[in-house]
């Protein structure tokens, strides 16, 4: 494992972690450790910087007795699937996992809480998907979960858009095969004229790429040109650090309706805690911890 991965020579009881690469931006340790303290749960949550070739080692570590579970973020939400013992029905349909729990026999079970976290945060902001037109930027695990959730909620049409035609086409084909309700699905390239037109005609655009995320190559950038936006369009950015991304500022300037990604992070975390502990999580305490961590990140960036 890398220098920032766990020291396997030490043994801790009730350990959990998030795996991803990069991982410096993650608020998960702050959120979950605050929740465990408030709940009286004897557990510790860590962030493990996990390059793709170290994912199998992280999953082997999860099988050790003191490990309770893993959270999975970019770019591993699809890569972990072959390493698990079982997927629940939602994760299997979506084709991506962001939460791994252990059953009574120590088997690794993959779940997807991104879908419900996204829909809950979208509706809390005031958007109802049924009958609407959506564009999803990206074709990775988060895009799969968002698109499946939108299809489940009854969108009329959905277009995937991305830089890699083969991945975008595969995401579209997967949704066509797995969607729980009928939906018109397109695959578009970011350079296509049809992409700009689809964004302007849409009711909702969701960024599921890491573009704009702090501590990445795309930090400070936006995945859309300003001309793709229009007044009244809803723009959801799943990136939550910084809390106001370049895309959200761009959306506000265009008269669109921006939705930040922090609530999606919190709502999916509540669902993860239910799988790991069987208990309801203290959402307000988790939100306060997230806001403190974001403020600290902002201070370090100055």
C-alpha cells in the first residue's frame, strides 16, 4: 500500500475507511468520526489513498476481523465489484458500488447509496425528475448511480456526455438494459454540437465528473461552457469541495438554478451508516462536521 495507506502491522478494533485516488479532498473521516462519537459507536474512520493497482490489497484488508466496512469513491466504484462476494439488487442494477459492508459470516457485500443520496438531495432542493429531460456528465460509477436514480424517478429522457466515446456508449447501453422504467437514452461526446443543444434543452444537468474538485488537475475548472447554460436550468454538481464550484458559479451567473453536492454526500453517508451499524445517523452533527472540514480546507488553500 502507499505511504498514506493503513499500516497493516497495527491492529485496531472497529476500523472503517474510504478508498479513492486522489483522496485528500475527502470529508468522509470528519463526517463519520463525528457520527460515531455522537452515536457512542466504538469505531474509527480513515482515508486510504489507494491507486488502482492497490485496490485488491485494500479489499483483502477489509476481510480482517477489526474492519467493519469501506466507502468507495473515484475511481474505484466499478473496479471493486469483481472483488466482492455479493452485490445487493440496487448495486447490481447500477453496476457501481460506493459502500461495502460485511455480513455475519464476514462476506463482503456491495451496496450503492449514491442513488438514493442523489435523489434525496435533488428533491430537497425542489426538483422533481418525473417527465423531465436530463443530461449527465461523465460515465463512471457516480454517473451510473445518478442516471439510474433519474430513470427510476421517471425522467422522460437522459443523455450521457463525456470525453471517451466508448465509455459513454457503454454507460448508455447499460442504462437501457437496466432502467427500472422506460426512458429515452442518448450517448453524446463533449465536442458534439448535439451536446450543447441537449444541455440548453434539458431541465437538469448533473456533473458526475471530478472536474472542479479541489486537489485535482481540474481544480477551478468547469465541465461546461457558459453558452451551454440558460436561465431556469437546474445544475447539480456532485463535487462538494469546494462547496461552490466553478460550475455552480457559472450556473448562477447564467440565471440557472445551482445545487451543490454536499447534501448528496451526507445523505449517502447516512445510508452507509445504516448498513454498517444498523442505526440511524445524526445528520445535523454530520453536516456540522462537514462544514467545519470545508472551512479548514478553504483556510489551507489560502
